């Protein structure tokens, strides 16, 4: 499978949300198998050895991804909050200087807990209002705009370039 991972989100949890494309004619889920999840966790440097991942954990990971996305892009809903809280209640969390942290690095479940913590820090921190959705017609990628409100595209090299090329073609063609 071609590597479809994108890393323009600005936070690991946002990059995780971007493993699903929503604006294609047929939405694409790049976490199609347990092996895909293991590859993504390794590529994101969240786990060197995610260990065995079964269908149930893959389903839970997708639910976590969708809950994070819902909380990033819309009003908080009870199901999305409950999903994050379930991951936060996992036994591998401990307090370090009064802040929740993960006890020891490890498998896929541990990596997903780290993603949850990243999402909670984003959702409750100053970057919460900087989450944007790329307006590209086939994109919809999520990203953090740290440009002071000037960033429009997920990636200037991809969606931004396509938009500029389309605008140029529209203005260059006789009428």
C-alpha cells in the first residue's frame, strides 16, 4: 500500500485524525487493517513495537480518531467526551507533577493513550481555536494554524498549489 500518511497537522493527534479523508467522492480510511494502524504508530514514532493489534483494537482506534475529530471541529458531544475519558481512565496513566502522563512506553494501546493525551492538551489549551479544515475540494485535512490566522491550506505544496493553478487556468483561458 502506498504511504498515505500526512504530517501537516501540527500535532500528533491531528495527524491521526488525518488518517481518514472525508472529502473524496468515496471517503478513504487509511487505517483499513490492524497492520495499517501498526505502520502509522511506528511512522508517528509513538511505538517502535506496537505488538499484536486485533480487529477490536483497530475499531477502538478508529472510534478514538473520530471522537478527536468531532471535538476539534464541532461542539463537544457526550459520546466523544466519553471516548476520550475512557482512554484517559486507562491504568497506565499516572500523575507527574500533578499532570497526567503515561507510565511506560509500550504497545499500540499505550500509543493510543499518548494520542489521547495529546488531543486533550490541544483541546484544552491555547491552540484549540487554531484548528482549521483545508478547503481543498478533495482534501478536508485538519491542521493547526500557527500563522496568526493567515494559513489557509493544509499544505501549500499540495492544496495551495492546486488552488493557485486552478485560479491561473481560470483567468488565463479566454472567456
